[in-house]
């Protein structure tokens, strides 16, 4: 999926290093490294998968799938029976292949710009 210039600008203004640091104490975050470099992150906020990001050069290597599996196993140890997330159109197939279910469309407003995403959930097996 390609974002509009306004969407990209809003996303960059919202996801500043300062804002990410501000949210870190509120979330459990896992990171994947390759060749000594950060290549993927995923975070848990309550029962929500807050973000799964894989750097462009690391995509298609199974890193996201492995990180997601680790994340889901961790959630089970925390007593979480059901997770939810909002997915971009470009990530929707990835989540479906990994057992997530699309429920409905949502519109997120970030810095005054609308993003249409899909609300998804997954029931976890202990």
C-alpha cells in the first residue's frame, strides 16, 4: 500500500524518537537484531499489538513471523487470551496467514490525517 504525502508526513511527525521513548514504559517491547542492527520491533500495550515493524531490508526473511510468534507466546504467559490490533492494508495478508481474523474497518486519525485500517483479533491457545 502506498500512503499519500499527507499520510507519510503525519506518520513521521507522530512517530518521533521522543514520542516513542514516552510510550516505552507503558508497553512491553521486543526487538530483533541482525548483523548488529535493529531490524524489527513489536510492542504490547494491554491486550493490543501496538506495532510490528520490520525494516525494508529485512522483510521476507521470516523475522516478522518469528517475532510475532514470540510476542504471542509472551502474551499467553501474561494471561492474555485474546489480542487485537489495527492493520494497514499492506500487512493484512501477513496477519491472516498467521491466524488473525479481520473484524471491521476503522479510521485512525493521526495528526489530523485519516488512515483506513482493519481491526483484527486473535484468540490465543495457552
